[in-house]
């Protein structure tokens, strides 16, 4: 069984210790997030006689697997759980830190994985960079950046800073420009994204307003799940439409 498989252990770590281990790689992880993942059946820490959670090293590795699969591969929790269940049974699944190796258990993981895998979502890696840094990292010139801002595709954060999402956005827009798509053509993508965001907010908003401590984490997980499915649906629809045009 792999390191992410469920194994029992005596003793173990407190949830605070697990949090300290995870935060260097996942700075936004919270206790309520860990409890949420437990409630969803992705981890099963042992309990002491007094009811306190005790986490093994394997539990911690399992959490790292889940958080990495969400952040770097944009997989829904349902797919991640299927992969972990397969690992528990001794099967081989696509690793979360590289290309697929070995067979996957069932077609669903492949079917739900988006064609494009964003590296982060909902600000999981918050980095503040200046305009000059953005220009350098994205490899574009100032006029192109201005065009993106004028079209409403790019917005600076507080004090005029940008984050990692801005780098991805600008690089993608620049790559599309190489195929003849000007910034004005990309407005359609922005309008579609705004409509999708409004739809997702209608679903997740009531969850976020819950009074318990884990309400926001549950709402963010719900948005991640729906956004991953939305990307897959969008890709499938575009492929089908393009085939229709070319046929």
C-alpha cells in the first residue's frame, strides 16, 4: 500500500501538529478544512478515549495528496476519493505530481479531469507582484497589458499589485494572440466567465452563509467542484462545436 493509503497507528499527531506540517506547502489550509475533508471521508484519523483526533504520518501524506490534487490538478473531491480508494485496494492510479503511470481504476477520473489544469484556484497561492514583475514574468509589453486592462480582462489588486493568476491570464492571452485572436476577441471569454461565476455564486452563496465554523470551507470546496466540472463541460462543448464546423 502506498504512503497515502489509510493505515492505523498508535499515538499520532494532533490536528494542530498536522496543520503545522501542511502549511509550508499549503499556507491557506485550516483546521476546519481538515475537518471538512474528514467529514467527506477522505481521511479517517483515530480518536482517543476522550474523543480527540490523532493523525498518523499516513494521514498527513493522504492530506497532502488531496490538497495537491486540488491545487495542481484541479480534480473534484469525488475523483480524488476514488483514486484514494483505489490506492487503498492496492491499485495504481495517476500520481498527483507527474504524468499518468499505470492503469486508472475506471473511466471517471479521466472523464472529469479538465483539459487545462490551472495551478491554483480561489487564491490558494497569494503572491503580490508589481506591474514590472508581471510584465517580466508574462513576457509581454506594456501596451498589451494596457489592452487587457481596458478590455476588463485584467484587474490589479489592492495598491496596484497582481497575483499568480494574473501571470497565467496574461500568458494565455498572449499565446492566443499568436493565433490571431486580438484582445477584443477575448471579451467573449470574460463575459462567459462572469456568467459562470454568477451561477456558481448562487449555488455556493447560501452555503457560505452558514453559521458553523466550516461554512466558508464547504462553500469554497463546492465552488472548486463546480468549477472543475464547468471546465470539463466547456471543453467538451467547444470540441463538439469545432467538430461541427470542420465536418
